[in-house]
C-alpha cells in the first residue's frame, strides 16, 4: 500500500512562515499535489510538483525531492484565513491519488 | 471553480437502508471519482469512472457500488448502509488521468444510525 506522512497539527503567528513536511513511499510516482481544506469545505488545489525543485505561487511554495520521497509546502506571510488543513497527495504508478491524513494549521493573532 | 455539485449535502439514515449519493458535473470531464474522508485517515478512493459505463474499484470499495450512465452524473450507492459508512463523501473530477488535477465537489455528510 501507499504510505504518506505529514504532521497532524502546526501553530504559527500571523505574518510568520510555516513549513509543512510530507514524506511518502508509494508504488511508482507521477506527481505530488498539495490541497487546502477549510473546515466543512471541499479540498481546493494549491500546487503540483512532478520534477525536483521549488515551485512558487505567490505566498505559497512547494518543494519536491523524488530521491528522498519528500516534499514541503511553505506558507509565507501567514494570514488568519490560512487556518485550514493542508493535504499532501501523491499520484502513484497507476495514476491514483493517495492522500496523507492532513496537517491542521492554526494561525494566531 | 469547477462545476461540480453533490446531492444531498446532508443525510441521516438507518442501518440496513439503501442510500444513493449523486455527483453532477458541468465540465464534460472524462474522469470522476468518489472518496470518503474520515478523521485520521485522509481521503480514500472508493470507486472511479473513466467514461460512461466504465468504472473500477478503489482502495475501499466493499459495500459500495457505482453507476455512470451519462458523462455528467456519477452515482454512489450503499446497498445496505452500516454505521462504519458514516463519513463525508467527496466527488472529484479530472479531464484526464495522467496529467490533470482533480477538482472536488462540496461533499455529502452521511450519518448512519
């Protein structure tokens, strides 16, 4: 089966930076996704990495190292509205998505 | 936002009753998926469809069946609901399997008493 690990919870202060790590062991690899999910809502797409390196998109950046089975999502200049769960998902060799359990980020004033 | 709706949004039912959840899309995407989300488990794939009348099982398919008679509609049926099927169910769509992002519907909260 697939194994995707990410921390359960993280807390940070408004304006700060938070880094959410994700490690994975999957049967094949065809890309890694990060989704944001506010409480009671649907997951929404944040970023996609298929090659090693950093992808930057405004205040959010995502990094991938395929050889290490590792990714992180970096949230800069945190805002209260960034309080949410962040889901790491890996597309395996059969092109199916496997999700981690999610990291709940709480932003404090 | 992708045009995906789910119905009903909330449902309470009793053990042993049949339940059907509907996912409707207006994007004409080929692929549709059903996931369930439970605390501590993340999203898990139940069934998916790669075209009209073409479906396949996911990771947690036992106790569920699906049907897709039109591109825009993907139905998930619990033939005889059990308390272990209490969950939040999300539908997702993607244009292709290999390279496209999946976009999620608003979810259905199902409680089986």
